C-alpha cells in the first residue's frame, strides 16, 4: 500500500509540475507550484467522477474555475488548462499512434485484420 501511495504521489507531482510549466508558458502572474498541485489534484478528483474518458470537459472546467478563483484571468486560465491537457493527453495519444504504426509495419504478416491487408 505504501508503494502505491508513493507512486500516486509521484504521479501528482509530475502532473502538477506540467501544469505549473503550462502556466509559465502562458505567462500567469503570481504563479505557485503549490497552487498548481492543488488545482491539478482537484482536476483529477472531479475528472475521475466524470463518465467521460480522462474526465474530458469536467477536468478542464474544474481547472479553469479554480485558476479563476485564485485570481487568474479566465482567458489565461482556460489557455493554461488547454495547453496542459493538450500536452498530457496529446503525448499519450502520439505514443499510442507510434506504437500502432510500429506494430502495423513489423507484425502485419502475423495479424490479419479485415481491411488492413498489407500490399506486397
């Protein structure tokens, strides 16, 4: 259980750090790594309650509302959250696509899917 908690803590720290850097990229004044970790934790908590994958919509709304509550201009808050979500979700989507293409190119002879026959 302790190992699971430590891995969860590490995941929150990495996510909060990426949210912090997204705020730096947008130019949010008065930025704080501690506040970023709180916003990230609440985004994950409320996004996890959503039936949509990765809490789409709920996580963005929560992050924007919390950053606005902390004094960030709403347009900057939304831009920060969108940059953060595009970076985190976009990276996993890109890695998945690369893995799919690699398997498609190297293992196409072993996997016979309808409509995906390899041309020789």
